[in-house]
């Protein structure tokens, strides 16, 4: 048998392989397979734990403004805590730097990160610095969530409505991927008043991230083409496949969805519904015709 390459199995094939048989103590509530791990904490709350690794030339241009790079490094992890319905608390930051990197640039990265940390009341409590052939930034972030407010990817039910918190597509050319506001306050409003059944943040693209909800919930979905909110100049394909929008994608029962339609406090867009059946994704056009869609999106390999 020939050795398989990473590009053959893809990022999620790789994660599935590595996760197989990985050691997990019995008290872990949710390990690999959601936006953050869920760990035992207090009587009322769970602890959330997530990490994101950013690399120059992959997640941002090597010439990018340092403040925006630092901001993005923390914002990606904040977005994952939001997707669990939680509140972020403290982070450790590790950074790999080429020898030639200017001190001013490194300080800018930390300034960008610190500004966002202040905004969301997150303490930066440690980390590591190493020399590296390319610039890499890793943020590991802790958060907490009331047990009753925890939202996993696995809770979507047939008949639920699907929502997003904002327009999608062209995050890279518009630089939204660097300057987005993590949807933490929206997530808190949602879990406190609207009980989402499943939630994820859109990092890999609407099609791929909805695919993760379908995978974990063992359901299928129909997206209404005309209801998907598009960013300026974005096409439907941009919205489905570009990724790094960092909007929340969530599902709620039809009853809760009605309450969401009738309120003004939270801007959300209903884009489709969850249906029975094993992990298939369909697009419905304006004449009601269905077309199967592959849940592809941004892939790292
Ligand atoms: Mg995520």
C-alpha cells in the first residue's frame, strides 16, 4: 500500500485519524470535535478550552500590519468560545519569530492582541517565545459557560431553523478575516434568551461548517439560496466556500425561531432548515428545486 499524503485525507481526515484512540479521562465532557473542549469545572459551570495557530503566509500575509495579526490571533479563539455559548476568561500566547523580525513588529502583535483582550475582559497570563523560520502565533484560551447554556454542534433536530449572524463571503479580499468582531455578546444573548440547539462559528465556510453540525447531529439540511446574506460583491459560492467570516451559524426549534423573527435586539438571518437523514446538504433555489451540495470549504492540506 502506498503511503497516503495529507492532501489526500484532508484536514478533517487527519483530525479524525489522530483523534482515534486518543487518551481521554472519563470526566471530560467533550473532547475533540467541537469549537472548544468542555471540561468539568464547578457545580454550575463548565470550563471551555480552545487553541488556534496562525502562520504567516497561510492565515495572514507576511507583510500584514502587526496589530491586525495579533488581534486576529486572539479573535479566532474568542470566536470559538462564542460558538459554545461561553464567556472567555484567560489566554496564554506562544509566538515563533524569525531572527530578522523587528522588535517593533512583535510589540505591535501584542498591542493588537491586548486591545481586544481588554475589550472582552480576557487576561493574558503567560506563553512562550521561540525562534522559528516563519512567524507563527498561537493563542490557547480558557472560557466558562453555565451548564444550562452550553451549546454543542451535535444538538440540531429535524425541523429546526438555521441562522447566521451576518453576511458571508470575501473575508480575505475585504480583510474582514483580520478585523472582525468575535460574536461573544450575540452568543450570550442567544443562549440566555433563545436556546440554540447547535452552534459553530464560520471559519471553514458556510457549507463546510454546516457540514460539521450535520456530521455531529446526524441530520441533513436545506439552505435557501435567496436567504443567504452576502457580503458586498460576494457571490453565492463566496458565501458557501470562502470561510473565515467568523459569524455564528446556529439552529433553533421552529418555535424559538418565531421569537427571533419578532425581536430587534439581535440581527440574525434565517437561511434554511434541518431535515431528517444522514448528513446531506441541499440548496433550494427560488423555484423550490433542490440541488445536492458537497460540504467543501477552506482546506489546509
Ligand atoms: Mg470554530
